[in-house]
């Protein structure tokens, strides 16, 4: 499955995060946990191509997603995995045949060169907002906890305008956030 992801992201401090969660009246039942497990080659060939590969565990479901740049967003190529497949990959098995292996070949990256680098856990809540999706995240990686808000849309220009107004109206400090895998690598590997 392929899908174009267009999203805007801003880091939040803990008070801004709490304020937004209160504003949208989020209840404990609105939050769910997911964990991203990140893969790349030892020399970070995916990162060098502004791409990323992760396996996401949400509940008892696993999906593997390769993100590659396309236009104003990222093309997400996703493949669903069984729990046993995901565990085998974490233990060093190759990723299964399918669209992600095929896409890696177009990037001249061998699936056999991929290695697991670590994980990032997120507590997330999602809210429909002005024809897009607002996402409130509390993230845990290494010894760090951070907070961000994302706005996922189908139209870059309109989405950017709406997100900027949202931040301004709610007096959120503008701190464009690198994506989660960039923050993970920056914190865990650049210490």
C-alpha cells in the first residue's frame, strides 16, 4: 500500500502539550500507545536519501513502512506483518518479499544490509480538525521525553496555513520539529 503523507509538526513544552490536551478535552481513553522500531544500513544509506524504515507496533498489530521523499511530503510504502514476522526481523531475519523490498531496490539499498537501531515509544491522541488530523504525541526515546503536535493533511498549502493559525491562536512557541526518527538518531547517536 502506498500513500502520500503531508504533515506539519511542532515541538511543544510540557505545559503547551497539557494545555492543548485540555483544550480538546482529551480523556484517558483517547490515548493509545505505539512503538516505532527503526532500521537503516550501518552507514545510514536510507538517512542519506532522506528516507526512513520503521516497524510500528500498535496494540498487537505490526506494520513496516518505508518513507521516501515525494513532492511536498513523503511517500509511505507500507506492508503489514504478523507478530512472528516482526519478531524474526528484530532478531536479524531479512524483511519479507513485497513492496518494501522492491522500493529499497529502486534506492539501490539491499534489504540484507538493514540493521535494527532502536525504538521510540509514543503515547498518542488524534482529533479531526479542519479537514485534517491533529495528533498529540508524548515521545520516549533513550533517556529523553518530548512532546509534539502534528497536523496531517492532503493539501500542503491549506494545511500549512491552518496549522500556523492553530499555533498562533493557541500561543504555541514556533519550534518546527524534525520527524521522530531524526530526533531519535540525533539524541541516541550524536551524544
